[in-house]
C-alpha cells in the first residue's frame, strides 16, 4: 500500500482509487469478498492494463490481511 502513490499517483482519480483500494485490502471480511471487490475495483477504474496491480493481485495471498489471518502478518 505504501507504493500506491508512486505506481498510480499520476492517475486523475488517484484519491478515489487509493481510498477504494485501502478499503478493499483492509476491510474485506472474507476471501470471496476481497476477490469480488477487487474485480469491481479494476472494472470501475478501468485498470486492466496496470501491470503493478496485476502483479499485486497475483500475489494477494501474501499481503492481503484476510489471506494472512492464519499466519503471522508483517507490517
């Protein structure tokens, strides 16, 4: 999440993108909810071609809190 401003800060909708992404990452109550919200997020902002976000999603099980609920979380 710390890299979001570097990676998509140039987007004119940056504040809304950042707020939505933060909500999805930290407030998802289930894995299914995260995945559904992420898909809606990508669709809403038309971010299909953002390689950074594609890569993040591919590794979401390593950094999204709901996927780490049974293991230690790093800050």
